[in-house]
């Protein structure tokens, strides 16, 4: 069987620029034939919108909508448009996260309650909200994908509160896979190795993390957005029809290493 997503409707969240993992995913889904809906985080000056619109134009997205996951009305509006224009959803990609920069450096015990709440609301609860809104629209054999990191299960310096957000996200994958499985919807996470992006640049010492992976991972390198995108396309396709509730590592093998 070849990887073929033609005729599938895919909603991709989390593209900020051409370094975004979501951009790597959107390109690979498009190459495999999927029709894309893109959401972007709106800002007052419209800079994100302009950048993401220009970047994604060659992929001819059928939907292009603002969505701040802290704005429930905006989230609902996305799914109302999706229902009226597409009627159903085959692929949902949750590829967004946020934590205060101050909470991504230094001692974990210094995390503030506000920082804890916003990291988990934006990075974790948003995944559950998206699945709830998409639930009535999922086609049989739909695939849901989110992005996580090894800091969910190991104490990675400076990753701090985002590690908790990812641990809760991985648990959400299992609960949502159990809930949506009877309607044949699969829910999985990709645990990507460190990649330089806007979000990762907020994590203290990200370059040291990348160099460490380059020295220690079995493949002696970290991964690219395109490699993560290829795995997302696989998970979105019938080739992965038996896989649900899993965390797949796309990290050059780093997670298996000991010393
Ligand atoms: N870069 C890495 O090393 C790495 C590794 C593993 C997992 N991840 C995960 O991959 C995902 C994508 O991150 P990235 O590294 O591509 O960085 P990125 O900065 O390109 O993407 C993060 C996205 O989150 C969006 N976002 C932030 N707050 C939002 C809100 N309130 N509403 C809607 N969108 C919001 C931003 O607009 C941006 O598009 C994240 O979940 C991240 O934790 C990244």
C-alpha cells in the first residue's frame, strides 16, 4: 500500500514560520494529497497572519483561520466553518505549545501558579478542547496527532513546567484514544528530538541540548521538521490503521541511550 492522503481533509494548527514543526507536517500532508485547513495565532498587528498566509499559499489551503486556543469563541468558529465547508475531518494536527520564558530556565520549584496554569492550559488542555470540538466531525478512520518531547518522562534541564505539560499531554493521548477508538478515530503523539524553532528558542540551553543529541543519539544527529512531517503523514494514513494511544519517537534514537 502506498502512502496516499488524497481526498482527506486535514486541520493543521501551530504554524508560526518556516521553522515550525507544523510547517514540516503541513508540507508532507500536502505532498501526500491531503487538503489543508490552516489556523494561526492572531496578534494585534496581524504579523503572524501575513507571514503564515504567505508561507502556506503554495499549499492552497481550503481554510485559513485565526485561532487562539485561549479564546473558546474563536475555537468554536473554526469548527463551525469546518463543518459548513468540509462537513467532516480526517486529520487533526495539534502542534502548539507555550510557557513563560522565565519558567523555562533555572529551578523548577520557582514555577509560578500563573505560569503553571498558562503552560498547561495552552499546551495541554487545548488538545482536549480540539478533540471535543472535532468529535462530531471526525470521519471513520480519522487520525489525531500531537507533538511531545522526552522531557515528559525525564528531568531535562530547563524544560521544567513544559515537562509537566507534555506528561499530561501524553496521558491525554491515552484517554482520548480510549474515548474515540470505538468510532475508529486514532490518537497518537510524536515525540520529536530537539529542533531549533521559535518555541524551542525559549528553552534555556536549547543549543546545548541539540549538540548533546548530535553527540549521543544512535544516528549522531537530531531530526528535521520534514522527518517529523513524514511520520505525521504515516500516522494520518491507513498504513497506521492499527496504531492508537502511542507515543512515537522521532529523535534519531536518542531516547534509548543510557550513558
Ligand atoms: N522544537 C522542538 O525541539 C520540539 C521538540 C518536541 C516537541 N515540540 C513540540 O512541537 C510543537 C510545535 O512547536 P515548534 O517547536 O514547532 O515551535 P513553533 O514556535 O514554530 O510553534 C509553536 C506554535 O504554538 C502556537 N501557539 C502558542 N500559543 C498559542 C495559542 N494561545 N493559541 C494558538 N497557538 C498558539 C504559536 O503560534 C506557534 O505556531 C509544540 O507542541 C512543541 O512543544 C517541539
